[in-house]
């Protein structure tokens, strides 16, 4: 491990790129937290936990990227072959995981609506999710999955025409059935929200993936130069 008296342009460029990598890691963490808390009540209605798992992975990935970028700064400051090699393989592993996640997301992109509808229909029959349903319906002024008829015979088997009061916005209105119910189903809003967030995650991954390629090239170049001058 040998020290140079001057900093090469490649080291400066690497430092700038790694700083951007650090900032992107922080951005991924913030995006993950935002997706976790933004309309999180929707995830309580879904049996499938892919989105909840995805947001948790997003938060974890942000933390990992920050740690790895700090390793990169350490290796640059020490001009250490070992630390920079550790950094290189860490970035490579993250890049491969991102590619795998991107492929999975692409394969399942057209199944979002199908999964949402199936999960929401199951959620209607689960009394433990009634509070979440009430919250969604009151907040977004929607009723049922597609419309108020989804609740009929489900909400109260003894009164098949009854619907939740959250479907119409005032106490005891559900007893009147469809007369006062909101006509809009909740599935469209949920689908739009999930699709927008998938696009956001996809855009972030593409930008970070491009940065990974640049960092891999720069790191390999630095390791080569340090070994040649070592």
C-alpha cells in the first residue's frame, strides 16, 4: 500500500461519483420510508405482502448503500487495494441484486391489478380488517372493491343489503344500503397508488444502477493504478 503525494483526476472523479452514490443511498432510504408511511393503510387490506416487503427492502438497501459508500471513501483515503476490492465486490453484489429485483418487478408488472382485486375481496370478508376498510373508505370516499355491491351479503349476513357506514359518511347510513353509498370503488385508487410507487422505485433503481456501472469501472481502474504504482 503506497501513498501518492498528489491526488489523481481519477481519484477525484471516483470521490465525486461515490458522493453521488452516498446521496442516492440516502434518497433510497427516504423513498422507502415514504412508501412505508404513505397510505400504509392500503397494505393492511392486502394479503400479499410483496409491496410491504419491497418497501422494507428499499429502506434496507438505502442503509447498505450508505455503508458501502463510506467503505469506498475509506478505501480512497487509505489508497488500500483490499478496502477498494471489498468496495468493488460490495457494489457488484448490490448491482446484481438490483438486476434480479428489476427482472422480478418487470415479470409481475401486469399482475398488480389482479393481486389487488383478489386481496381486497378477501379483505372484505375478514372482520379484523374492517377498521382499515373504514379508514380507506372514509378518507377516499370510495366503497367496496369495485362498488357498494361488494359489501352486500358480506358486511352483515343477516341484513344482506346493509353496507358499512364508512361507505356513505354519516352514522347509520349503511342501513339504507345503496341509497347513500359512494359509487366509486376503492380498487382504482389503490391500483393507481401502487403503480405510481412502482414507477418511482423503478426510476430510482435505474439511476442507481447506472451509477453502479460507473463506480465499478472507476474502482477497477483505481485498483489497477494502485497496484501498478504500489
